[in-house]
C-alpha cells in the first residue's frame, strides 16, 4: 500500500510539473519520448524536477536551445530533470554525437558552470564534457552514475572565466563512452561568481 501511495503521489507531482510550463517546445531535431507521462522508475525523485528553466538562478541553457549533432532521444523516465525532459544517446553512434549548450552572457567574468543530469547505473561513468572558456578548453570525464551534489540534479564543473556574448559553450559528447551505457544531456547553468583563489 505504501508503495502504491508513493507512486500515486509521484505521478501527481509529475503531472503538475509537466503542466507548469506549456510554453517549452521540444528540440525539433530530437527523437520523441517513448515513455507515457507519469511512467517513471523513481517516483521519489519527481519532486526534484525543475519544470521551468527560467526559475533557476543565473543563466540556464536547456536542451531545447542546444545544438545537437547526431540522433538524441527525449526521455522523462528517470527524474529529476530540467524542463520537458532530458536527452540520451540511445547507446548508439558512439563517438559521433554531441550536445552543445551556448549561453548569452551579458558581461564578461567568472562563472560557476553546473551540468544537469539524472543518474543511475545505466549511465556512462566516463562522459566527456568540454567547457570552452576565455582561457582554453577544459575537458572533464563525468560519472553520470553518481548523484549530482546540487538538488540531486546539477553537478558543478568548476569556475571559469568567460567573455561577454556567445563566445563560450559547454559540450557533452559520447566519445569514448561505454557501448552499453547511455550519455545524458539536459541543461547547463552559469552562475556569476568571484574569481577562484590562485
């Protein structure tokens, strides 16, 4: 009975989250979600969904505004996520797919960069994420099986200096990832911050 109640509560929260912002439009190049609304593997995580990317602090680039290379598919099966859902590489085309998030920054300066992804054992433990910032490119290998430290959704990639405008970006790809694991692309957050101590 407890399990049924948890699923019912989870489904209600999910439906409310999905209905919260009807102005978001799925990425036109992404394949459609195959899971019906409310079908989730972890109902207890529904409460961490951020239905409206604009409600988050800083500058948030959702997958709806990202540049896609290769075929990516929408899913809402494993919450939490930002907006309509998240994209995954379908365990296919390894080395040929990427998602690039490019912010429009009003001013140059230092920003903490956070990468959003849902997590479980089906995810890659070695996903490459590249930050193109004012100094250079920095590539990190992210374990998408580990729980992100910020609201179980966002993982901090570090603090980087960016020029104003659209000169910087963050790219996740499936190059060098395990053939039986999926790579997730959801959203990237840029939070203004102080320069790190040297």
